[in-house]
C-alpha cells in the first residue's frame, strides 16, 4: 500500500531527528546585539517609528498632564465611554476625577479601550502586551481605538530587551500570550488594498508619561 502524505512527512521528521543537522556557526556569540544601538533618545526614536506606522504619540510630563491631554482628546473625538480594567489606571482616574472611564465588560458601545503595557520597543515603535495584564486579551483588540499608557522607564531599544523584561517580571509563570502590537490592525488580503482595523483597533494611541515619582 502506498504510504499516505502524512506518513511520508512523519518519516522525514523521524529521519531528521535521528540525523541532526550540525549547527552551521557553532562559534557564534548569541549575546552580541543583532542591531547596532542608536544614539537618539529612546523616547524620540519610539515616537518617530510609532508615527511612521500610523500611531498617535502623546508625551506627558506627569500624571496630571496625562489626564488633561486625555480629556482634550475625548472632547475632540466626542468620547464618553473609555473602558479600563487595570486598577492602577482606575485609581489614577479616580484621583484626578476623570469621569469618562468605564469598568464594565459590555464593550459593544465602547469608544476606546485604555490599557497599560509591559514595554515599548523604540526601534520598531511597538507595544508589548501580555495576557497576564488585567486588561486581558480582549480590551486591546475589541474597541475601535486602543490607548496605551506607558512610562519612560518601560522604553527599551529592541524586542530582545522587551522579552527579557517580561521574563524577569513573571519568571517561572510566563503569560500564555505575549503580543507585539505594531500600529493599528491592518490587512491587504483583498485586492492588495491596505485596510486598517480589519482584525482589531482602527486607531492606536500611546501616552508616554515621564513621571519620576513612579
């Protein structure tokens, strides 16, 4: 009987496991940075790269400045339902009497979702999110707009440094999902036409807070 395609593939895998391919560069030093570090400040680099991928970057000098600028954004856009599930954000909103935040789980009427993050990758303009955050997997994805609140202490140069931060934070209890969010959701599957918001938020914001008291 002729072996099936599945059996042929499994046979090749077993053969490959028996006769392992030698490492082509055994003397390679994996600790050497893959990318040459840049001299530009990380906040400036992140802002530049984030805006290149259609992100909206807003720098805040402190928490009060963040609340002020967030209120101005809400006034401009007509937002009144900004969903937040993480206690540090909820407490911050309560302290500064920000009245547009919602805690409920019914996101169908949400104007935006606002979350913290694990890190910001300056070289890519990317935001690192994990399922261990109280915002979970849903809040950064379901609302039409995702707002990230981050601190200058969370800026790193590349993805390797960001993942090291996550490993150090969670040690032996790693999140089931680590997401590298780079700009709004997008696809060009249909007639190679770029469409934003196909599988997630159409618009993304990062409020970067320079808060030495944190």
